[in-house]
C-alpha cells in the first residue's frame, strides 16, 4: 500500500537566498539580536505597527533540509511526497528573472527528487510574470526534460488578471496536451479591510482560515464561468485545502449560473459543463481540510477516487505516479 502526500512544500536554498536579498514583500527578515528569520509573504503583513507574531513566520532548515522531510515521511508512514515550491512562487519577479529562476529552481528540485529516487516527485514552478510564449516553453521543458515532475503549482493571480484571463488559454492548452496536473494554491487571500479594524489582534487566523479558502473558491468559479473547462475538457486541476469552500457552495454556484439572465442572454447557459461535472471530471481535491465534516463534503462533491492525501488524512492516490 502506497501513501502519496501531494501537498507538501519546500523552499530550496536558492529561493531563500533570493528572498534574503529583497527589501520588499516577499522577503526573509532577520530579527535583530536573534538567530531567527521570519518569512514575510502575505500582502500587508510587513507593517511595522503589526504585532511581530503576525509579521511572517519563523523559517529554518525544516523548510529546505530534505533529510528532515524524509524523516517526517518515515515517522508518519508516507511512502512518496510530491514536493512543490510554496507561495508566492515567482509571481513577484520581473519577466526575465522569473524565466531563468524557474529553470534553475525546477532543475534543482528535479535533481533533489532524483537523489531520493522513489521517495520524491515534484510540481514545477512556472514563470507567470514572463510572456505567454516563455511560459508555454517552460511547460514543454518540464514535460520533456524533468524526469520527476508530475505537473505544476500555480497561484490564483495567473498572469496578473486571474485565472479567467483569455491570455492564459495557450498555457491551459499546453498543460492539457502534455497531461500535466495543475496544483492550484492560494496566496493573496482577500482585501485586509474585510476583516475589520481589529484584524491585527487575531494573528494569521482570518486570512488563513477564511481568506485562503475563499480565494480558491472565487478563482475556480471564475474559471468555470469563463468556460476554461469547456474549451479544455481534459484539463486536470488539484485544488488545495479541499477546494476551499467549493464543495459546500457548488450547488449554490450552479443554481446562480443556471438562472442568471445575463449569462442566458449571452448564450452561456446551454451546452456548458456544470459545476458538478467539472468537480467530478476536471477537479481533484486534497484532504487538507482539518475536519471530518469538510472531508465528507469533498468526497461527496468530487468522489473518493478524486481525493488525495495531503498530510492530514490517510487516503491513497497512485494513479499519476505509476
């Protein structure tokens, strides 16, 4: 029996060094008078008035030491991990730097997997601030030249305008044709003011517990509304955190689409893939939901055969790695 963990992040040393050289978010901030560094990646969390415990998170070798990763896997009975660069990926870099850094990071991670053959696979990182043709070139390079990569990880910003941006069609097409899975992960959350004037008293709870799931739900709903899965019916997307709130809200979203007069006038109701169809044919969900109620909703929405283990619950998925 093989246990595959699909939601497990790393920050390779070259990426940490990149963040240490930066003076703007995202960056790694050294804490004066200590040997502690804090990783600051969320928008707005570098405000000096914010309590220090809400300004980033401690970062150390556990983020890049693969021996620690393997020890964790052994302790918890995990056979294989599919490692991926965590947010904010390369979205913040200028086009030229993003393209070269993507090749460097992807080669570095692939070599790490090669050095631990059979234990590690990877989701590669795309240079999404680069021109579309450069991104497509990297998609093809990942498929052709990286032996241990099984897809890509992306945030919800896409090229900067969201995942319903028509300019992404060339990228979706390349990913569909090369049969690479997209691991969609949140980063930007919701605007800070939605949490109210007391938000800084609550640490990271509101943006992580609510902002991340809603960000994911909105991003995928925009993909559905814009017809991404109609144009690319074989596209496969793994949603982090059991799809945010998508399994719970799928019925409401579908009802709103089906009865929207504006969409009907535009001829976008008939012949489309329903939300339920997308959930059961284009979407995989991980099990990082932290509760049995949410896990059951994920199973009911997409099916147990489309739910993947992600550190929290013991489910098994080997189809992509055989």
